[in-house]
């Protein structure tokens, strides 16, 4: 059983292994600094489908299918799949995965969903309710822009603080087999600092990431120096700077080993993404395409994966509500 340390913080008595993983991204992501590391780069933003929403569903299905094929498994080998996305009522996941006929847990944590999925899948296996579980998320630039901001044809200018929603998906299979393990985690608390600007997601999410990291370090009696890298989901350049400053005020310095998936996935000088990447698929694809292979190669051996999410909706924004955020943490080690 999981060992309780403090509210929301736990270690796994029998750490769950990462058996397989895969990342599928769009053309812009494939042109970025990490392009060569992804399993598949899809140059057609519609992925052969009629709508962008259908395309996002296919991205997610393809990521799961690739992870399954890598280990010569079949869909019947997966006992439960934990999935989510940004589209209304997580239809990107439910429509994309319906043909697999696998027991399904739909999750919504906005861009924190990959970490939430890994936690849920790990605890499901640890409890004995499943032997093999999958965690998968996705996002698509065009579906997110249409839902949260304005139609692409509107041609509105993006603010300097804005981020570029990644067209991407990442999938991880968990079981009792593999070279890397989920050692522990921290379930995030909702943080709301009163930010109302939907074009400044990094500033809304940084306080949640700071609080989650601080809670895990304190509960495990560890420091940033105990980890090769502390990876956040998609704070972008502005949110990453704010995170480091917030933790430094608490006497915690992560400046030497902090990495952000939203900063890594694009080259801002040549790709004009302003503050970097965002979206559920951002941290999922960078985790599966970049960091998990680094663990496999023993280039790093101990990392914290902290995916962050802004929990607003189009309705809440239109009603003038502030933007609550959450950050979930997963501790991953190379065995």
C-alpha cells in the first residue's frame, strides 16, 4: 500500500514501473529543439480527419497504440486507461479511445492532467485493482484557440505573455516491468492568486507549482540537490522565472536543476511562441519523448515531474472569475 506522509503526499511501498511510453506531436513541435526525440511527427494538423477535434482524438489514440506496440502488447493487456484533455468534457479522450474498449477513467486537471493520470494509474496498480494501466493526455493548438480564445480566422494578436498550445500527445504504460519507477507523488492543492488574464497562464500556475514542490520536499525531508532535475509542465519563460523566485523566498533554490517543458519544446527565437508551449500534450510529450529516454539511458536517475494546470473555463472567464490553478507532482527514478 502507499505510505502516507502528509496531506496529499505519499510514497509507494512497491513502486510501480514504467513499462513503455510514446510521444506524437504536430509539425511545429517537430521543428523545435526536441523534434528528433518524438516517436512520430504529424505534419498534417488535421491528421487526415475532418475537424481539429477529431485530429486531437487521433493523436491520443496513436500515442497509446505506439506505446502498446513497442512492447508487443495488445489493448486487452491494459486493465484501465486514465486520460484527459482540454476539450469540453474531455471528448478528445473519450472519442479517441472509445474503439479500444478499455476500462476508462476520464480526468480533468487542465495541463496538469499527465501527472494526475500517472498518480491515478500508479495508485490503481498499487491497490491491486489493475496489473497494467495507461496514462495519456493530448492537446491541439487549434482546438484550444477555438475554445478558450478566438477563432483562428479572427486574426487577433497574441500578447507577449501568451503561450502556444502544443499539438501533441504522450502516453505511458505502467506495470510491474521496466527500468524506471514511480516512487512517490504529491496531489496538488488549488491555488488562486487572483490572476484574471487568460493570456498569462504562467503567472497563474507558478504559485501552485511552488506550493506542491515545497510540500513534497518538506514531507520527504529532501532538497533540490537530491534530484537531477525538477521538471515543470508548461509555466513558460515568465512562469518559470516566477516559480524560482517564489521558492527562493521560502529558502528553496531550484535554479540549477529546474527545467520547463513549455520552454524546452520550442525555439522562441525562430518559432515565435512568445513565452513557450502549453497544453496537456506539452508536458506529456516532452516527458515521453525527452525525459523518460534520459532516465532509460541513465543520463539522469532521479527527477520530479510537476505538471501544472489552469482550471478555468470559457464560462468562468466570461463571468470575470479569477483563474485557479493546480500542480501535481510525480517522483520518477531510474532503478
